[in-house]
């Protein structure tokens, strides 16, 4: 029987929140979870747009994680 572990080399996650504090907390929590997978943050892209339906700002971010080397 072969037992083989494949590591995740790269992972991209998307986040969305109504305020910056919530978005930052979501990203920080995910960074801690991905440390267990030996993934570090490679890059972060963020954007803020106005949601006309809710008349509030909508904050989003894309975080690219890569394996620690």
C-alpha cells in the first residue's frame, strides 16, 4: 500500500465584507489556518466599491497563498 501526501503549493482565497475591520479579521483568521498547511501570504489585492442596493461600501480582497520554502 502506498501512502503519499501531496502538499498544496498555491491557494487563492476571496473575501468580502461590509467593513474593513471584518475583512481584516477574516483574512487574519485564514492566514492562521493556512499556517497549518505551511502556506504564507504571497500577495493581497483589495478593492472597495459602493453597493447601491444596500447604500453601503463593500470591501473585497483576494489573497494568494504559497508554500513556505
